[in-house]
């Protein structure tokens, strides 16, 4: 089994306009009992992440992630027309004193 750890390609991006566009939707779902919970001891929508990704007001974020993900994979030499993304989206609201430990998400981009 081969295991390559370094160098590791990491993609990051900042899109303030999209963040401002998505903030009202994030707040709406954090205040909706159908979506929100207190898993991890702070308000988040983690358990309903599949449901959230299908909401119409979250679609601009889904589209942005798909375009960015394909661009990233293409830059690494992958032919991304054959790659199918399965979107999972959640939002969290954390305040001073809240904590979310570091962890990995294997198979995620």
C-alpha cells in the first residue's frame, strides 16, 4: 500500500460576496428546529447536512463548490468530467468558549 503524505495540495479560497449572500440562509437554518441541533455543544446543522444541501437558497454555494472543486482537481491533472460530487453542507454558530476538535474527513474535498 502506498501512502503519500507530502507534498499535499491544499485549496483555499475567500469569497466575501458569496459569504454575505449565504449568511441569511445560514442564520435561517440555525434557527429552524427541523435543521438545527446542539451536537458538539453548539448550534449546528451537522446531522441534517444532506437535507441542507438540497435547499434552494443554498444552491449558489453548491454551484460555487462544484466549480471550485473541479478547477482544483483539474489543476492536479484529474479529468474531472467523470467525477461526481456528492454535496454535504452544514453550518455552525460558535461563540467564545465553544470548541470543535481537529479531525479529518477522508474522501472529502
